[in-house]
C-alpha cells in the first residue's frame, strides 16, 4: 500500500531507536528514546494558497530531517511505523 500525504504534509520513516548505549548497556523498550530523525518517503503537493496556486515544499523525498519529539502523528501501514507531519513541524534537513 502506498501512503500519499495531502497538501503540505510529509510521510517520514523514523530511524530505529537505539537498543544499546555507547557503553554497551542494553536498553529495555521502556527506556528507549523516541527517534528525532528520519527519512522522508513521500511528500504532498504543497499548501494551497489563497490565489489558488500551491506553495512548493522545501523538502523532498529521501531527505533526512530532524523533527520534534512529539511532532506529527504516528501511523502504522503494513507493519511499518511512519510519522505524518506538516512541513512546518520539521526542524531541519541533515546535509551530508
């Protein structure tokens, strides 16, 4: 199943939560931090402006982005966890 966001929303596949600390301690599920970085897998068509045109998004598919801990909505499609959020909730793009 494909997931296509509307307007200025994007679909993000969050990075996996760390299971082992740098010191080698294995973390239980309750102690894992929510990931704050992920890869954009789909983008909407852009926000509809008053004049009827669409504003171009600043992010694109395959960008690695940073987002807030509680930003967006968590969804599960075909057993895979995703976040859907507005472009304005994205904090930044990670450049290589």
